[in-house]
């Protein structure tokens, strides 16, 4: 997300009633947003939590997929502890996602569909280097997703937590399974399930080992194709050493760099060793880490063929580009009406070094990774910063 800053205020005993309230505001080069959360830990006097969230977030995805997005909505949630370690949560969310394709002199990412006077050639040359494609163009999958989509989503999550410390665990297991369904109104129709398991164990004095496994799958129903924005696109949160949108299916007809499509299935695993840094006082809160990641994202399930109605792009059933159509796009001057999808199921892997800091604003982490295996069209990114307060 580039340079990012966040300011938040939280109260765990609001008005002396034990209620949790948080307001967070973030702003950065590639994203900005506002979130408000409220939680009542003993709803109607029962040992059950209830709360709601209201949020809006803007994200600039122009480097990976040539579009900007804004998601605005809210959620109602309930949590029921079954035992000291196991609990069940129920959640209903409704949110609107708006996709906008920049089309200006600096970012002419839709001028094949909406020409820009003085920039888009009226009569293109034979070469693609002087056409609406030469300055970058959004994939047809992005153009199909442009506009606003309302998603009504209900789900349940099962959580097992035996960690010895929530903020700085050294032993125990944290496992979560989240099945969800979208289709109770709104425009989206899909089933989705995601899960993650973390196992912490003390190797020896102040050295902690971590094993993590994660995965997910999404499936459209009702005869619908998945929209581009419904696909998984985890990037470095799955395998460090790869850029956001750097793994998974890609539309490579004319711009493999920004043609990220994502996938309907992902899985990954991590092995990590966290240790104190020799010579530094423990009170500073700095620790080192070595890690290895492996995983994959695959199976794009959106439309691969399209028709145009005015300036609109509409997906239709059909296969992706034929070899002749790919050649015509790559040597011609128009975008065509199909995707050339490269959907590699290869295992991506990396090793790396990390620096962990328990800062006053929350955990902060710096990672430097070295990709070991990758797909032909993947994009790598060695350095990654993450952490801060949760948003």
C-alpha cells in the first residue's frame, strides 16, 4: 500500500459498561479508510457478545489491475463461547463495492473503450506502440466489473484458541474456519470457505517456532460467473517474496504486468523461527525471524469472452482467446474481445528474514524474501512491511 498511516482511539470499558468501542482512520499512497466498531460483551445479560461495524475503504489497484475500488458497508455479529478455548460466531455483512477505471492523460486505462481526445490515436498506426494499448489498458475482466455491486453476505466462524498470549504467543494453537454464502439479496451469488491454523511452540529459551497452514475456495451458484473482485488474490499474505496480485491467473494478451485476475482456490503453508536479537535489551521489543513459505492460487472462474454495448463491456459464455486472436491483439492496435488467461497451478515458494517489533501502536514487521520457485508470469517483491493496529 505504499506509505500508510493510521490513527485510532479505542475504549474497552465505554461509559463504565464494559463495552468495546473503536474508531480508526487510515490514509496512505494506495489506500485510505474509516472504520467504527462497537461490541457488547454480555448481550442482554447473557454470556454472548454482540456488535456491529461500519466501514469505508478506498484502494488504488492501478499497478496490479488498472482500477480503483471503494467498499462501503456494515456488519452485525454475534459471538458465543462454547468452552474456554472454542467459540462460534455468526455474522451478516452488506457492502457496496464500486470499481472505477481511471481514464485520464496520466492514467489512460480505458481509452480503448472511451477514446481521449488528443491522446488516443484516431487512426492507429500498424504498430501496437502507437495505439490505445501503448499506455496501459485495463483487462476486459476489469471493465466488466466496473460500476457498483451490492453484496449481502452471511457466515459463521468457528474459532479454537489455546494461545498463552494473544499479543506475543509462545505456545498453543489458533484455528479458524469461516464458511459464508452471498445471495440473500444483492448482486453476488457465491459460497466461500476459508480457514487458517497457527501452531506456536517453544523450541528453547525465548526461541519460538511457528507452523501455519491456510486455504480457501469460492464457488458461484445460480448460473452466475464470479466477478473479478470476488476471486482470491492474496499475494504476499500467502507467499512472501511476491508482489500484491503477483501470483494467480493473469490476462497476458497484451499486458501481463497488470493483468492480475486471482483464483477461486488457494492454499499455503509457513514454517518460521522467531528469536531474540543478541545484544539488544528485551524491553525494546525487537526480535528476529527466519521463515519459509509455500503456496498457490489458481482457477480463474470469470468470463473469458465479451461483447461491447456502447462503452460497456459485458461478459458472455465462451472460451478464451484462440492463438490467432492472441496474435491479432499482440501485433495489432485493438484490445479484442477475449482474455488470454494463464492459470498456473505451480507451487510458489520463498525463504527469508524478518524483523519483528512490538511497537507502542501494535506489532510491526519487516520481511525480506528470496523466491525459490515461481510461475512464468508471476511478479516478485522482496521487501514487505506489515503490522500496526488492526483495521
